[in-house]
């Protein structure tokens, strides 16, 4: 892999970093040797990334040439977008407050060089910001307001702007960064492509167990994909891969969504894709989608502070209240009377301006149909937890939380069930989904469509065994090849 540092003036970069070529941005843009360069990583340290500036075109044309630019155009735009900066400040709030707690000033500027600061106590915060805003040299500005620190802005530092007393640190950090495994570890011979599987080792209820993740890795190798596990700290390595498989509970206001966005922008085959995360993780969106497309579902009402009195006449009691971004049965409650209803609504409205209220349809079990690439993969019955109205009872611990399950061959499941699941997935996309359906008589009611559905050894794979993992990886392989072919045709 060729690694280039592109600067406005090569005299601004006087560091001796082994294996790195330093050129001017004009040379990069005009010299045909760099136009034709393949499998290259471009570190853009131009003085400006303003729209249609030379620095802007370095990152833009790198993408057109099939090279990896840092920062990418997407990162450049993110740094310029106040809304994105505000979201990041909220996401990293706990770390920001902890890192800056001892400061006595009302403003603070953090210089980040290849993910590090000259003061080690700021390294964790520096790494997280570097992961979220992939640029070699960054300057983050914080302000103290309303009794807390907030990230106000973040932007690049040009090579010419590095303070003299920081230069020795920059050389040290850059040397360490480029000497890391991210650049010098050869690809395994068994594979033509590379996949990152995003997991959270601390998750008590992950979508897939450790044993199941190993089955995914084995299946990937069978089709020619080298898969390895990454965590939220590996955001900066995404460009090294051809695919991203998220096996961590997703949310829009969460690092999983940022991983999906970045992977899509980098041209990776990604599951869950950003659109699927947006559409599936918000129950308000799903309720609107089902209503507008006349899909059979429990009677639903979108609540806000001005219509909370309508529930009694429209749904009655008991009814179900859902926090819009609830998952794994959390943030979902059953209320049996007005007193419980008012208490729960008050609590939910503190978190969201909208709430989903649904009629309660008691059943012995919920169907779950797994769908990927618009094809059914499995059909399961998840029975309600003992003496509980949901399949998972969070008040209990361990396996006692869950009810029993029964997995059926797709061809033996009710045909209308499978048809219903496929039809609703087609309204969302071609991702990996788990469709929850209640059956009452011969009618099938859509409860919700989950991105990032649980897939575990002995449950969803109970019928087709390892073929389930192999099929998922075959679809990934097809998507990777399609993306590669599209790039070659451009």
C-alpha cells in the first residue's frame, strides 16, 4: 500500500517518517503517476478544505481514483456542520466532562495529532474525536457553559500551523501511527476480501453470542472473506475493509450509526446500512409507514402532549406504550389503567416528544421471520416469558428472562406469514431484518421490523444450522463484488 502525505507546501512537513512519501497538493492533482496509483492512502494536510479549494479537490479526487483520503469529503462536511458537532458533543458528554473536569478556564483548545495529544491525560478524548472526525491533525474547541463542557467546533490543522514546540510530538505520534498494524500486516492468503464485525464485548444481551460470532467468521472464510472483530475504538480503521457487519445493538444517536454512515461513505458493503437503522430503530416511523401502506398492524396512535387523552376512547386499557427508539423489549410497557397510563406517559414524554401507543393483542407467542436481501432465512416462534406478557422479562436474570422458542423450516411456516414479512421488508430496504408478527386466527399483524436482529446458535439456526451463516456471507460477497465492479466501471 502506498501512503502519501499531501501538503500545500512540502517545506511545511519536515518530519522523517519511514515509508511515507510527501508531495504537494498540486503535484497530487496533476501528476499522472498519482492519478493512476492504486491501493493508496492519502493523508490530506492542505492548508484549507474549503469548498472547491485545492485541499477539497485532493480528498474529492482521491475518492474518484479509488484511493482512500483522510479526511474524506464526508468528514470535511461533518466538521463544517454544527448539528453534527452538537451530536458528537452529546455522544461523548461523559468522557468530555471527565477529561476536562480539572480545568478552571471557560474555554479550552485541544490539539489532536494522529489521535493523540501532547498531554497523555487527554489521549482518550483525543482518540475518540479522531475516530469520529478522521483527519490527521485536528483542533477541537470546547466552551464551559451551563455548568458543563461542550464541544463548540472542530477543524483541521494544516501542516504549516503546527506550533514549533509541538513538532517533536507530531513526529513521534506520526511515526507510531504509520508503524502500526493497520498498515503493515499482510492480508491472510485465505481471503480476497476483508470484513469488520462490530461488537461490544460489554453488552449483556448482544445480538449474537461469542460462539455465534465465530460461526460468522468461519462462514466468511468459506466464501473468501477474512473477518475480524472490531469495537467502537476502531472507527479510524474502517477504510481498511471491504465490508462492515454490525453485531451490536444499533441506534441513530449512537456510534453504531456513525460506523454505518462512514462505512457507506467509504464504499463498504454494510449491514446494517444507515437507512435501515433510521427506519427500523424508530417506532414512530414504522407506525407511519405501516399506516400509509395499509399494512395490518395493531391499532396505533402517535401520542404527544396535546392528544394524550385520546387513548381511552381509541385504544382502551390495557394498552402498550413504546419509547420510539426502544429495543429488546426495553422502553416498552403495558398499562392497565389510567393511573399507570399517566405515570408512564409522563416518564416517556421527558425523553421524546412523541410516543407510540398500541392496542394490546395477547398471544402465546410472537413470530419472528428473518429476512436478508429480500429472501426469508428463518422462521421462529418466541414464546412469552413465564408469567409475563413479553418474550423477555427484564426484571429477571440470565436465561430465566426469556421464554422458550421453536424454529420452523421456512417452507413449513404459514405462507401468509412469510408473504407478510417480505412485503413489509420491501418497504424498508434489502438489509438484514427480523420481522415480529402476531398471529390471531388467520390474520398476521406486524408488530415491528428490527434491523440487527438477534441470531444465535441453537435458536435461529436450529433448522438450517451453519447454512444460515453461510447464506449471510454469500450475500455479503455478492455485494462486495458488485461495489468493486461498479468502481472499476467508473
